[in-house]
């Protein structure tokens, strides 16, 4: 979890190093490495900050914790929980899709112990708690 921001800061730092080590008068040639490495660093850090860090089930509510925030969903607010995939050149990338009643979809792609186990636990929890008052 802490490796991705470290890699992001390393790319940004390397971009600044290239930018300022070119000469006393930095030109547009030195700006492009700075831009390239900064964008890569921001993407790596964005991956960490926008992906769910943990999921906690508390009765009829589902607490999804992100790096800086958290979101609580009630079982009645969730329309469906599905295991989906996207096809890539290297195979399939599986993720859990939580669709809310207002048609918004939350994607969960990397959680321990494993994605199929998390999917089955969430699916059984949702089936057990919908429609209960």
C-alpha cells in the first residue's frame, strides 16, 4: 500500500532532478521529462488514494474505507453485487461491482484474502439483509 506513493514521489523527484540538472537556463527540452515523470507519479499516487483500503460489515451496513475518507452503504441501498471482469491482452482482470439503487457502481479490485472470497461474503451478507427492517 505504501509502495505506490513512494514510487510516485520517486518519479516526480526524478523529473525535477532532470529538469533542474540540464542547465542554468532550463528550456522546453528539460520540461518534457518533468511533465512525463510527474504524470506517472500522480497516476501511481491516485491509484492508492482512490482504491478501497478495507471493507467492514456492521449489521446491515457496509463500511468502505478509502485512504482519506469512508463511505457507508445500507443493505437496502445496494441493488446488486456482482463479480465482473475486463478482458485485457494478458487475460482477465476481475473486480467486484457494487451497484447502488441510484445506478452508481463501486468497483473493488484488490482486497485480501482474495477477491472471490470477499465477493461471496458480500453476496451472502446482501442476500441475508435485504428487505429486513
